[in-house]
């Protein structure tokens, strides 16, 4: 779905934020509609794929939405069973991501399991 939107709409992406000392850039991508009823209007690709049910809204480590409009769009997609939400066994992605993050950043319960340090 994302590939089709990029291929068809040819969006422009802009850096919205960057982590200091890191090469990670957070971007927002817009496309200008060239024809049809929406000609001239801008489309936020992130909002589009969340609304269609093919992406999820990010949450903070505390579980709060990072961007409330995306969280609202995800709730709409869930209620309408759009995209991936059409499958009743589709797991809750952000809980899986946050659980994996917590596990990776937690100190080992057994000191002998700690990773060796480089010398």
C-alpha cells in the first residue's frame, strides 16, 4: 500500500525532528493531488496509511500517543475493521514493540548473563 501511494502520488518528505547525535530523522510526507475532486489538496501519507489500517500510530514508552490525530485515525480504522484490523488475530503492534524495547533495555536479572564489554 505504501509503495503504491509513493509511486502514484510522488510525495515530498520533510524532516520533522532528528535525534541529537544520531542519523535517525523523523519525517512527514505530503503529496499534492493532481486531479479529481481533491485536486490541489495535500495528503499526509502517514495519516493515509494509518486511516486505511496499514500502519499504526506510535505511542510513547508510557503508552501515550505521539501524535493524537494518528491515534484517532487508528481508532477509526480499528472500529471499521480496515486493512490489517480486518483480521481478528492481528496482534496489538505497539504493545509488542514496547515489550521488546523494555526487555532489551532492562538490566539482566543474572549478572552472569550480562554482555561482555569490549576492551
